[in-house]
């Protein structure tokens, strides 16, 4: 009996030390990367095997006020926002309000003849042929999405719809406006009620300069030797519209893993109904689904997306088979968020296979 008691005490003593050592390696790695890259502030969240193992911040959310970055710091997340819009569309599909095969012209009044073949699916996976950004887009002007959409009516398509992949923020402007039209309310209100609040994301919201947003991070740009405040875009771009925190993004990951809001089939559709892109990762082709990129890493599916706005970089990694996610939010647009996330993944313990 004494042997087993000693063994139990030994295990309880060394288990926390092992976990602490793993976290220390990540802390050291991130701090070194921040120093090398001149990153102002960074927050990270990690889920392993369906459980939160890390949620913390490093550096400063605001240099001028000497405010530290934490798991509750609010960042602009850039194009990581696209997945939320895709989920909103799939909610409306689930409700029978629309179908991804529906033509855009069914909802967008006055759409030109050149848009006849464009479907909602083409917008989701960037195969519509629409330009990357709306013509005349002004980041410092507060214009309705519909204004920019109508401005694009006169443009010719960059390629025949459905024939290739080319990233289009404009396509997500159109998706946001379709949400507004079919729900008979504002895009922001729909997202707040049916996506963010429904998953308990208390700090996630559409970007606004006018609103009081507690713990909002300032954005910075330039090298570590010439750091300066980034321009604060007035325009709320549906393609990169949202503010969020690490704590909220971890809740969102668990929402996905637990198949809330959507059926399992519809969640999977986001990263399985894909189009091949011209990009590769480790010689593996990268595909684009609905607001997510996906490819194989060591023979397993890897789902990911980055985000970028002046003063901010973000990245979201999902390793589906491992129920593991790594989310990195920064307030420095010179940050190599992808490189940091890959470095963190290399430091995570490899889950041993059960015999």
C-alpha cells in the first residue's frame, strides 16, 4: 500500500510541473518572437483535445497608456471574420431561408446581367469573378455595403464565374447585404443576436469607432525601431468586420466542436465544400471552403485562416482530428502570425495513440 501511495504522490507532484514546463516553452518562444519581430502586443488561446490549455497575453495592448495585453484584450481580427459570415449564411440555409445554390440576383436588386451566374456559394469560396475590393472603396468613409455593391455593377468580371479562385472581399460585402435583405434587419444586429450572443461571445462585435469598447487594443505598424500608430479605418468591412478577444474565440472554437448553431453536416460543409486555390503548403494544395482554407498536414486535415488590417494581424488554426486549435491575435501588422502559430504547434505535446 505504501508503494502505491508514494507513486500517487509522485505523479501528482510531477504532473503540474510537466504542464508548467510545456507552457513555459510556449511563453519563452512567443516572447522571443515578439522581440525579434518588434510585436507590440499578442494574445493567444490554445485548445487541446477539446479543452482550453492556454489563454493569455504578452506585451502591450496600448503603449501610450502602458496597458498590458491579456486574454480579454479586444483586437480587430480582420479576415478571420469571414467564417462568422459563412456561419450566418449556413444558419439561413438551415432555416430554409436561402440555399448556397441561389443566384445572387435573386436578392440583390438591379444586379447586372454579368452577375447572373454568380451564386452564394461562389461568393463564399471566392470563385465569383468579382474584384478583390469594391471600386472606389474608401477606408475612411462610412458607407453602406449596398453603395459599394452598386458601384461594382459597372465593372466587368475578372474571370468567368466558377472557373477559378481569386480572393474577393467584395464577395463578402454582398453576403453581408444578403443577410440584411433576407432577415429584414441590419447585418450587425443579426450577427450580434444569432451568432455572437448565441455562443456567449460577450466581447465580439462589429467594428465601430464610435462605440465605447472596453479593453480595446490600439493598432501599431512599422518596425520595432520605428513603431507608430496605425490608421484607424472608419469603414466597417464585412470581409474583416469584427472585434474579438481570445476568450471569446476559445468559446467559439468549443461552439464549433460541440456543433452548436449548425448541424454537424453543415459545420463540416464549411471546410469540405471547397475549391482548389493556386497556393500550396509543404507541397500540398490549399483549398478554400466557406470562410476557411484547408489542406493536409502530415496526412491530416488542417483548417485555417489569417486576418490583416492596419495595425493588426491574426490567425486561427484548427486541427480537426486532434480537437486542437491555436488562435493568435496581435496589434502589430508586421507580425508573422502564421509563423508564430506553427511554432507554438511544434511545442505542443504529441498525443499518444491508444493501444
